[in-house]
């Protein structure tokens, strides 16, 4: 994973996402998914721009099936924004970086 992106798994999801003290953007993806590859640079850019304010993680749905099932992820890419352990925003399908930022910015405590 890139520098500011955490690799998420079914095993570490609770600790990394649900118990995080900052909002977490989770990118549900798979290696064979074209739109997932297209959105990846936008997710990485948001992770870099908001480092310290937002945790960003990627969860491979082929390798980790329990978590996507639990959160009813039916299509990928799906981005879920968690805050205090609950889903605040959901984006399904390809969107640009500005759309991701708008969704995330609503839930950040900007100083």
C-alpha cells in the first residue's frame, strides 16, 4: 500500500477502523476491477492531502469477504467513511477526487 494508506483485513478491521480515533475512509476493491484501479489515485491523493486528519485504508474484497458482507458492499469500488465506528458516507462506483473530498470534508473537524 502507498505511504498514507493502511492495508485492511477482516482481522484488523475492528482495530484499524471501528476503534479509530479519527475518521476512516475505506476503499473496498479488487485487483480485477477496472474502476477500482481508476479511483485508486484519487483515494491516494485524498489520503496524502488529509494525512493526520483522516485515516485511509484499502480492503481487498477477494481476500476478505466477511467485512464487505457485513457492510452490504454489493459493487466495487465502494468507499465507506466511518466516524466513531459508524458509516457516515457511502460512495459506490467511480468518482473523481473532488467528489471524494466533498464527502469526506463534511465529517472532518477543520481547524
